[in-house]
C-alpha cells in the first residue's frame, strides 16, 4: 500500500456552513435510512448494505468530521459537534423522518441523536452496538464505565489513558472481513484509517472531548434506567455478533433491545463485530423490517 495514495471521494461533499462532510446516498423512498459508523470506521464499509437497502428506500452513509474526506470541525470529537453536524447534513440532503443505523460506537451517536431530535427518528437499528457502560477507564485502581465517573475522575483517568494508549494500526487492507469489499474500497478504507490515526485519533483527543463523551454516556445511562422502555414503542432491532462474544456483551445487547417495547434482539451467526461486512444480508434484512414497521406506524397516525 502506497502511503501517498489518496482516494477519490465516493459520494458528495456537502457544505454544512464553511466546511464539508462526505456523504453517500442511494435509492429512493421514506423513511430515509441514515447510517452512523463506529470508531475507526467509514462510509465506504457500507457498500454492500447500501446496495440492498437502496432497493426499498433511500439510504445515506457519511463520514464524521475529520474522517476520510470530511473536513475537521472546530470542536473535534465532541458528541455535540457530531450531532449538530449530522442534523445539518441530513437537513440539507434528505427529509425526516429517519431510520437511524448505528454500528458499534455509532449506537451511542444514534441514541444521542434520538435524545435530541426524537420527532425526526422513525426507528433504530443497532449493529453490535456499544452500550452506555461498555467504554471503561481505570479510575482509583479499578476499571469503571465512563458513564459513572465524575468529571474529576475522568480527567485523571483520561490523562493516564492518553499517556499509555498504543498507536492503533490499520492492519492489511484486505484483512477479513474488509476483504469482502471491492478492491478500490479496501484501498480507500486503508487510506482513511491511516489518515484518521495520524490526524485525529480513534477516541476523543483532549479533556474537553472526553468530558463531552462522559456527559452523553451519563445522560444515556440515566435515560435507559429511567423506565422499562424509555423509547416507548419505537421500532428497534439490536443485532448482536454470533462470534467472539461474552456474557457481559450479550447482557448489554439485551438492554439495548429493551430500550423500546417493540425492540428485538437478533444474534447473527457467522459474524464478528463488523456485522455489516461479514453479514450485510442480515443488516439489510433488519433495516427493511424497521422501515416497514415505521411505515405502518406512520399510516396509523
């Protein structure tokens, strides 16, 4: 892989007010499916899912600020900027309501979006989603979820994390399950990952960004514990990987599905964490089920 390689944007660069975000949209129909990536993931990874979803509705993936072809933002890595960016981007390119699809850390972002703009959200799909107690830091000699730390505890814990964290590696561009992508998208993904690591980092960089994460994780934990089904009857599916899992992760996936009284948990066989690459058929089927449920709810109103 040549380090001077620069991929050509696959989609469009959308101006959201002096800077641009990269977005790939295809298909027609409502509700629009809006995809939020995990940490260290990019719009190009959703190629196979988008091809299937575009057969029954419009679907858009994008790259967060600083990712791939998207410009960096003034408040890089904060939850607030990410949600404001997505709201502006969707408002400029498609019409609400949306079915939000969040993979891994993207589940936190989609929950945060729903918490801020509930009337815009017609349904949700979590793809091996990150639970609000899944990201932990060492604090006072033990590992604790970010959502239960105080601001002072996080400040000390995050300083230690920044000091100790190893530099992540992109690995081979054709490593499984990335080898499921067309060659040109494997190359683009490798370029985007190397650019992200060098320019931004995978987790929030700096105390302000970490504090933003702590506040949102805490708010989502509070929402989850506030009542049995805080999202009411919102159509929702949580997809869980079938391989390389454990009892804690499984319990967290059950909790994510339980955010809605209509929520369902589906374990996807023959898949690790990146279900959208290993089993794009399962992801597309789950999205289609939620799109149908959202349309039925809309007709009843």
